C-alpha cells in the first residue's frame, strides 16, 4: 500500500473513533455545534482521541506596500512602522489578547520602510523596505519572493522546535488589503470590483479611487496565472513570508489558525495547488472586510467567529483561541454516557 493510502486509512480509522467519542458524550448528539467540528479536526490532525494544544503562538508579519503611493488607503504608509513599535511596546489589540490567553507573540519585520532598533520580540528579516508600486512593475522579484518565503519558514521552524503545535498568523501593512484583493481576483478569475473592500476604512471617494487603481493594476498583468506568480506580482513582503510560514506549519503538521482577509488570501495561494493544507487550518473569524466572506465560501470554509472585526494583526486568532481550547477540553474531559452512567436516548 502506498504511503498516501496508508495515511488515508489511518485518518479514516481515527475519524470514526473521534466521531464515536464526540457523539457519546453526555449531551444530545451535535448539540455542541461547531465546537464538535473543531474537536474532530484537531483530533484528526494529531491522529489521537486526546489532542493537546502546546505553547500557542501567533506571528505578525509586517511590511510596507509601494502601491500606497497611489492613495489607496485611509492611513499614510508610516502607520505600518508606528504600529510595529506599538506591538513592541505591548500597546496594540493583539498584545492585549495574547496576554489574556497566554499566547506567545512574535513580530516579524518582513519589509517595513523603517530601521528598527534590536528588540527581543522582533525578527528583522527583510530583503527590501516595502514592495514595489504594482501600477508600474511587479511587487516583488522572484528572488525577493523566495527569500521572503524561506524567511517565513525559518520563523515557524524555530517556533516548532520550541514545542509549539498550534500557530496563528496575522499581518500589519498599510495597503495590504489591496494586495489581497488582487490575489483573490487573479486566483479565482473574479472581477476586481468583487474583491475590494474599504480596508482600513476609506470613504466613498477613496473607495472609488481604490477600485480604479486596482483595476488598472489588474489589467496590466493578463498572463499571470500561476498561484506563486500571482503572489509575487501582487502580494507584499509580509504576505510572501506568511505563505512560507504557513507552508512550514503544515509540513510540521501544526494546527494553523488563520486570521482575516489577508491571511486567508495567503493560504488560498497554497491551497490552489495543495488543498490538503486546509485540513490543518481553522479560520478564526469572518472579517468585516467585504470580500473575506466570499473568499471563505470559495475555500468552502466556516469561520469560528463573526464579530465585525477588521483590525488585522492576528486578533481574530487570539480571540478565537479560547473557543478552540474549549473544543479540546470537552473532547478530553467531558464524560461519556457510559462513564457517567446516564441513559442515552432510545435508538
């Protein structure tokens, strides 16, 4: 039997056992709703009836985008580096939620247009300070894209070696919703207008400009169809590093927590050629960014939360984590009908 068939057979066996364990807990069948799906998924990933979440981590990749020169965002580009400094000073939303839930937070300068002083929680690994202006040339060269992917992989490799088996991904980069919109449009051959939202909160006039600029960018690269070529052409340095990081997390069979629109666009690049990565992913929330709901539907995925959040930073991962943890706890600790000597329903 081939290795792939052996793996499939093992997954089927553990899947049946997990379903039986979940269904025979002291509750009406299915009454814990999506928590049951989460518990089942984590058990299958770890190939066990008693899964564990070890040393949860979130990585936030930050970079600037050349397209911001065209006025596509409500905020100026310097907010990227200012927010990274806020992360390092423990003042952002992601810091609050990671502290609350005991999640290790790592910040990566993947391509910020700023020179940061050394900091124990900051990984500086950039090949350039911001992507190029896509209106005039591709965002990244292939060498820059591959460097970024490899850098993201190294971050996750280090976190895995420290004993983590669950990792979430977030980002910071003024202009990166535009990059995600272009990636989504090209990956799924959708009109660019269907993939654009207000990002950080542009007004109607700014939104009209954003649509016009992205349409111009979109039409300049008609021959770009390969997923990695799409990511190289339209993505940012933080998106490229996130793609590499997600690839490494899947290689280590980690539980992968996906944040909002940008992180979902990153994993969509990988899923285009290797849909199996989605088996390790939990999509933590439905972003208030318009196109995110449509992208989740294209990937056939359901998010844990829908709180109208659009902060980015991995905040959806951090807020959803205690719910994911609850799924593991009920699977491991809740009594079965037999254990509790409670009569099950009539067959």
